[in-house]
C-alpha cells in the first residue's frame, strides 16, 4: 500500500509569504492613515462650519458678534473696576444656544466672574462653583479629532481647539483689535461691539475662526523642544521693537521673526478651557504669526498674547471665514496675504485665488 504524503510549506516559502504580507501592509498602512486623517480634517472643517454658522445666527438676533470677555456693568458709567466683577466668558460661551447646547448655557449664571480673577477656578473647589455645569461640559464641536494629546491637571476642566480671530498685533495698530473680537468694559480700543457692517474688507476674505494645537499642561520646559507648537514662548515686551518698526505691518513682521527665534518656553496652557476669554488659553488667536509657527507671550494677558494657528493636519490649518466658508490655508501662505485676511478693515487687496492651497 502506497502512503500519499501531504506536502507542507517549506521554511523558505513561509518566509516569502510573510515578507509579501509585510510589504502589502507597509504599502497599505500610509493609505489607511491618510484616509483617516482626511476624515478627521473633514470633521474639523465641519466643526468650524458649525461655529461660524452659530456666529451668524447670534448676529442675526443681536446685530453684532458676541463679545470675547467683558466687565460687569460695562454699560453703566459708574461700573466698578473691582476684579471680582470681571466676566471673562469667551465668545464660545455665547455661541452655545446656536450649537444646540442651550441646556449648558441656560444652566450658567453669566453675571458671575468667568475666570482669571480671584479666586481662580473658585479656589479649585469645583463642588462649590455655581457654574460647574458649564465649566465641566465637554463640547465636541470645539474639539479637533486630529489633536488627541491633552492631559489637564484638573480632570474637571474642558479643553478646546478653536479660537476667534482678533487680528494682527494691536500694539502696532493703535491698540485696536482689527479682527472680530471685542471686550466691553475693557480698554477703549477693544470695547466697541463689532458686526458685519464693520467688515469693510469683505466677509469672504476676513477670517473668523481658526485652530490651534492644544497644550499638554506640561510643566517641564525641556519638553518644549519636542513639541514647540503646543507651547507659548517668551519674547519680552513689544516695546523692545526698534522705533521705526513699531508701525503697522513692519512691527508684526519683526515680532514674528523675534518669536520664532525665541528659546525660552513660557507656558503650555493653549486651549486649556473653552469658556475663558484669554488669548492662548481659551478664546482668541492672532494673525501676526503665520500657520504652524511658534506662539509667543510679550508680558501681557488677553489680546496681547500673540497666538499662531496650528494643527496636526499636514501642511496647514483650517480657517473659517466670515462669509461662512471654511478653507484649508497653507502654512506657506504669503505673509502679507495672511496679515490681510486677519483684518476686517485694512483695505488690503486680496484675491480669493491667493488663498487656494
């Protein structure tokens, strides 16, 4: 009787099969990752679209954009300058009812201080905070799915990725913000409500919102060299600019260069909370730094931090314009064009084709 032997794979054949499978995986994996990032980028654009539509719906009701921070009694000539009356609620708080989150908005008492005033975060006693519902709420529309890294020291705090455009650096613009942000009750240059009628450059070429990479609340400055875009860097005062460079545009160009050369990491709080009106922590972004460059602090708070838009999308950032459209803007955009789309009334000529990626 002849026994029929079953022939198996030889070791060499098995290794060849494994090698072929490995090559196929190596070829397919980048395509899968690119497809996933394309989906995340599309979701990010949709988030910005929802935000800018909410901005327009607020404007339809009130006749102007929501404020980005205010002081209590700002419309009363006898209002108190007591810091406890500061209501530093960000522009995103006022957009909640137009993002189908009226439940959170209605649960808040916006007559109470927002943040950044004693006691900060109510002394950490979240259980005694009358606005804990708002402060603890995670708003998915305010989060970019491409930016997964963030670990806040306080588990109750809620971070975010999107910020309103306050324009180019106001130090070089007679202290005016020339974007869409304003703060009633603060200094004279930023306290007047801003609306569509003020965007004389055209809504299709004026930025409303963009994005940034969130900080990781990392307290070790040595970590900044591995993740420079999530950090804010120190440059010293704006007044250090040579006198001839303090004019609009030349000052912005000088400061961008100074910021990129900084080797002093200062803090890692970008995007810390969505409800706080503070450039760099919760609310606004500038158009002095071009996309995917360092952000810097010049020694002041609020609109005087020079925050750059940034993202983990390869090659640029998403920007929502005041006409409701969202564009992907290259990190290599011409500096003058970037300045121009950051201002609402700068009279700079901008052709929409110049924004094509």
